[in-house]
């Protein structure tokens, strides 16, 4: 069980693929329009809710949203990719062009 007021991630299909506009590109209109939202879990009981349950959350901006409970305390999983040595050299070259007085440092 995930306790009330826990920071959670929910998911909801806003528009099924069959209801997407016909003018959309083919690869887009074949997929549903989906929403993922993070917020504090609102439940009727102090016991909370289980993963997969239909729940309501309150977002940081105060919106109330409903969806399927996916995760408690979701972490950021994005990154900026692998280290690219060329970007360091380019950064140094740009710095030297923009601030020539620092080039000697």
C-alpha cells in the first residue's frame, strides 16, 4: 500500500488512438494521447492505495488529476548522454573566441 500524501506518478490516456484527429501524421495518430503526472496521493482512507489503482493526486500547482497509480516517490531517470571529448575542446575554443583575454590563462 502507498500511503496518503505520498509523492506519486500516475498515468491516463486522454484520447484513444481511434479518436485522434485524421490530419495528424500517421505515426502520431496510431498512438493514444497520454498523460503522466506527479503529485501527492489523495485517498479516502489513511491506508492509501495499491499500484494499478485509479487514484486522484494534487499536483504542485494545485491541480487535481485522476489516473492509474504507477509509482511511489518517482525518481528522475533522464541523463545527458555519454561524455563526448570533442565537446570539451569546442567549449574551450568558444571560450577563447568570446573571451580572448582569457586565452592565455
